[in-house]
């Protein structure tokens, strides 16, 4: 058995020391790994933005504040809603990457989708986070046919989920065996559109701000609030 | 058994691999063995994370075994283990974000993996540092082997691949239930049965040998 029976003061001292050493170790590990973790998350986000917006070479975070959408200048506050403007060659504006979230079959699905500059078509979809059933619900990002439905998908009046084969420009075929997850994705994208499309400025006025190419504020990976929580009442 | 006189470094290492395998023989750590083994690579990552935590905490517990009063030993062990788990969590997030995303909450749950507290209490707190190291490495390797084995079986049957490499042609219809929770129970059950069979056969052989030697 470890040690001998000890008095109360010794017990308190042991636990206090253990707690102190533990706290120091954890804080050191946190501080050492934080830059790498943030860089990883920013890189993952950038990859996702480039994935959902064909032709994108750099991105900028734009905030919706005081009723208008503008390039983020500093770190975003906790209540700011944001999306990403992406630019291609010669700073041509290629579209918006919209983060959105909502309830899936098991847990919240967080995704990012691309809108063309006019906000009329969805051009790409990437699932950032999901705990959908492996083999069934996870087809929302593993089934290439389903993901491909979201390139060039009309958003007017709303995106519809069809069982079987939808021919319309705004129709998505549900995944067999994963109807709930497919429906969740469509619902999240529709809610994101309802929230963001009325806010988008005239695409001709969208130009990269003066910040150096490719910079993203370091707090981006915290994500700010995704519109998911509020999309129910876009009004 | 580990309760008796300690063997050498090698003996303490080897026992955890098969003969006292934490999952298949001691039936410990079944929660991660079921939860994260839907692919071989996930099993490997979880196993290595647990191995790292187990080694760190066993070394610490063994080194401090005379300094920790008996009444608060379990709480102290838990503080030590939780610290290693948190550090492992941050490290994995920094060096392998994809793996971390796959394993999700289960990394933090290594804290309550009974193999780790079990080895701290049953072995590390009663043995010197080198033996505790051997025991932790052995048990950790045994745990990793078990998780990779479960993950490989489930991945081959449920996804038709191994370590992400497709094994069969496009005609293969994956047996999806194997990568869902019920498949975990089926595979773990079958492997437990297999190991129990081996243990029984070995015991019979040992008894036969003993009888044979005892006879004139």
C-alpha cells in the first residue's frame, strides 16, 4: 500500500500540491499547443471555403453588424454573425461561403456552403462537423452523388428534398436510408439562405479589403456564432 | 499473475500483450473498445493515446508511491491521470486534428478508462519505477493490439477496407451493422470467446504437463 496513514494536514497538502502541479501542467500544455491548434482550425476552415467555392484563392471574413455586411476589421465579438467572401484570380469576387448549423439525426450538423456572387445558386457544400450514423447518415458528406447535388443548385423559392429523382433546378434527391440526415442538410441550407440572402450586397460592390492576401483573423476558428441557433426566426 | 512476486522487465511487459490482455482477458476498458473501433486507424489512435496516458501516469504514481498518503491515493491518482489525459487531448488536437475529430469526446473519457486507474492501484503503486514502466507499456500495447484487432475486423466487414485501403471490388456490399454499435458488441463478444478458448486450452495443456511430470 502506498504511504502510511497520515494526518489531515498532510492529506490536504498532498491534494493541494497535486492540484497545483496538475494546473501548471495543463496550462503549459494549453499554451504550447494553442498556436498549432488554431492554425489547424484556420487551415481546415480555409480548405472548406476553397472546397465549396470553385476558383477561390483567398478569403475574407465579413461581419454583419449594424444592419450591413462589411469586411471584418478586428477580431469578431461573440455575438457577431459572419460569413466569408472569396476571391479568385485578379481579385475577382467568386462568391460567399456561408457557415450554417442545425439539428441532424443525432447531434448538431455544422456545414459550410458556397453561394455564387448573386446569391442565386448553391455552388458547393462541405460538412464541417457531424455525428450522423456511420454508414448511413454520414453519406451526407461521404456520398459523392449527394454532395454533387449542391453544385449549381437553385435556391429559389427554396431547395426541395425529393424521394426518387428530382429534375428541378432546386431539387435534391434524398439519400436512401438517410432521409432524416438529408432533410436536415436541406433545412440547414434553406435556413442559412433565409438568413443571409437578404443581407448580401450587390456583387459589383464586393471587393477585397486592403488587408494582405489570405489573412484571416486568428479568432476565426472559434467560429463566432453560426446562424443555426437563430435561423428559426430570420425576420 | 501480477499479484505475486514481480518478474523482470521483459516478463512484466509481455504479460499484458496476450496472457493478461486488458480487453480480452481482464475485460477492462470495454467502453472505448466498443465506441471508437469502427475502423482500424481509430482503434490504433485510441490505443496509442491510452498507452501514452497509462505510461505517464504509471511512472508518476510509482515514483510518488511513498509520498502519497493511502487515504487520498485514489483522488491523487485521478488528478494525475486527468492531467495526462488533458495534455494528450491538446497534443492530439495540435498534431493530428483529423484523428481528434474522429475520436471526439472519447479522448477526454480516457480519464475513466478503468485500465489506467486499475494499473495505478494494482501495480504502479506497489512496484518500483522500471517495473511500473514495463507493466504500463505492456498493458498499453495489449490495449492497442486489442483495439486495432476489433477495429480491423469491423472495418473489413463493415466498410470493406483496412486502414482506409479498399480490399474488395465495387461489388462488395458492406455489412453496415458491423460499424454501428451492435457490430461492436458482436465482434468484442466473438473475440472474448476466442481468447477464453485459448486460455482454457493452455490451462488444460499445463495440467496435462503437470500430471505427466508427476507420474513415475
